[in-house]
C-alpha cells in the first residue's frame, strides 16, 4: 500500500469517526434535555426476545448536519410536521441545486418555498440567495426515506414519551433489511414501516416484506405508514387484502379482513394498521395506538405471527 492510498484510507476512517462522535454527542444531548427517553429499556426488551442488533440510529442519510444542536433538531422537526414541507424536501433532494426555485414550487407557492429555503439555510442544510439560487449542502442523501424515518422516531419520543430506535439492523433474521422505527409503549413492542412514496410507488413486494419482518420481530402492534394525503382504500387496502389472501386463503376474508378504523385509517384485527398523513401524522398514529390499547386490554388483538 503506497503513501497516497494509506493517507486516503486514514482520512476516510477519521471522517467516519467524526460522524460517529457527532452522533454520540447528539445522543448525549438528547438524554440531558429530557425530551428523549433512554432507549435502554427497549434494547433490553429486544434482547429478551432473542433479537441481536447489529446497528441502529445510523443517521448518515438524514437531511441534518451531523453537528446539529438540540435546538436545530427541534426546528427541523417542527418544520417536518407540515406536509407541504415534506413534499418540498422531496423535491429539494431530487433537484439539489438551481439558480431558480421553480422546481421546488410544485406543492407550495414561491413565497413559501423561499421561506423554507431561508429556514433550511439557518440550519446549515442549504445555501440560498435570491440572486444566485440555492444549493443543498448535505451530501450523499439519495432519498427522503431516512429523514422521514427520523421524523417518525422523533414523534414517538416527543409525543408518546416512548423509547425508540430507527434504521435497525438485526443479526440472523430471515427477512433482512432495515427495520424503520421500533418503539416501546407500556412494555408493548411497536413497529412502524415508513414509506415516503405515494401509494402508486408502493407495490406487492413492499407489503410482503413488511409482513415477513413482523414474523421475525413479533411486535405487539405494527403500523404501515405511507406519507400521503391520498386515499388508502384504492390501492393500499387492496394490496394488503391480496397479500393476506395469498397467505391464508379463503379464511383471510373473515379472519384477517382489512377494516376501516376511521377516515383513511385501516386495521387488521386491531394489531396491524395502515396509516396515511391526512389530518396529521401524530394524530393518526395516536388514533391507531389508542384503538390498539383499548382492544389489547380486552384481549381482542389478534396478529398472524401469534396464532
């Protein structure tokens, strides 16, 4: 190995250590702030279920600077509560640099887009001026998915005081891949699969993989969340109905039927929920969790992996 190669390798290792140190600093800040419950009880619960974690909360794909302070994370979280901002961020990732903002105005008016860019500039996420245009400063973010997972994880920590981990990889699971959001609620294990694509971008393999992961994880409650204000019945309910019929045959229409909870929220036996963003992500998740708790206490929750 020549000197240049060795130097490049060392620089890469130093950069990785810098990112990991920054993540550790942010984690310690969260614990001291009191806003984020410690994940230790959740990690213990997973270990008691025989699940060995390879890694979690590896947030290098989240659209936040590694050195973001607690205050900056609060600001970014509050921006993400707005559906129009989340759509804006998707377009920003797709079009990371331009002299004009036209491509960022598909779902918001130009004054709103300029306001979002100024707020992101204050967070160190973009550079922006009305004369020179904008440029995304966070490198290597290929999609909105990891940022949306971070946001949903933050919802569980901030709104429900739940220990939570995101982007989880387990050792020796049959399905593989990342488990997006895992939380602990009153000793119940909750899992959320997060989809940043609209329903037209979600196909049968995604639903199959979600249900396969549930057999490995065996949570008490599971949510399939699609970040859209569009109807879920037209496609998502159909996909889940077809997958349950494929797995359980004719009994699926009665034993594992997809049922409307309220509006565009659906459930399967009060243990699996299909969720969208209409009327607010936190409010919709709260409705599903309240329904689960109510039926759990009455011993009316039934999930395929426990039968």
